[in-house]
C-alpha cells in the first residue's frame, strides 16, 4: 500500500481519549515507519484525542454525529471529510459509532479497527466484564478489517493478556490497553507496507493466509 517514495496516508477516527491514536502517532515517528497520519476526525467534541492530534501538529476535525438528523447523513459527511484527504488507510481507534453497509463497503480492505477482546469472542460493549464472567484464562485484543457486522471483519493481529486472580473489568482493561498500544502500530505497519492485505475475507500476511500474534512481554 506504500506509494512509490511516499508513505501511506492515514486518517484516524476517534471518539475518546485517543491513547491508541497516541501509540500510532509515536510509532509513525520511528525511523522507517511506512505511514503518516494526515488527519484525525472525532465524532465527539472535546475528545481527548483531539488535543493529542493538536499537540502532534496533525490536522483534525470534529464531526458531531448529534448535529445530523440520521446515521446516513452523518456517514455521508464523514465520508466526504475522509475522502477529501485521499487516505490509503482509515484507522478506527476507539471510534464508537456503528457503521452501515454503504460506508463500510466504500472502505473495504483499507479500513481497520481495534477491539479489546480476542475475537470472535466478546464482540461489542462491556467486553472485559463479560470475559471475566465467562471465566476465561486469557483475554487480549484484536485488530481487524472493518466489515459490516460489528467487530466481525477478518483478524489481522491479536495480543494475549493473561487474566489474573482478583482482576476487575478495570484492571483487565488497563492491561489489555497496554497491549493495544503494542498491537495497533505493529498491525498498521503491516497494512501500510502492503505486507497485510484482505483477500477473499481473510488476512494474507506476506502472501499467505496468516495472523500476527503477540505474546505478553515479561509474563503479562
Ligand atoms: C480501547 O480499548 C479500544 O479498543 C476501545 O476503546 C478504547 C479506546 O481507547 N474500542 P483510546 O481512546 O484509544 O484511549
């Protein structure tokens, strides 16, 4: 996906504090990074990630979904804003809006998302509480291509987080978030360099059906 003598251009969609955005910004500044973040769009005014973009000198826009009469008109405005930057990749980083089929189809194979569970388990909200209720030994996070079903697209990479005795949804969320900050830049590097592509509903890494797997550093 890297253009000749040029980095892949990325637009990041956020709704919240933007700690994942920060990890992507930091990684984009490492030597040899295959992407640059061109623009950040938030659907929530005052989202912490907007301040992070501002501090990093990245152009940003707020498109408040509440200013639109319905989902379709919001998505039309969002798509116009994204396409004005001609990005190679659209990255959802804590972007809390369900996206409909026409929007998702338009960006198929070039829009990715992070979800704080080991997909396909625990799609949707309250993931950590549901994982603890289920008594799993391992939690984690997944980066996947965005498809029409929520948190359903083909997986690009996953990182494992052991569940510890006495974990609460909050303590587990914190340790998973640390792994999100390792996993997302690693996956975006693969997509931006063209090493990871979506083909026939699966991720191909270096030409073979495969998924990046990250183990915890230092035992969790
Ligand atoms: C992350 O856990 C992400 O996986 C989830 O929402 C959280 C967003 O965190 N969808 P941040 O805004 O990147 O700090």
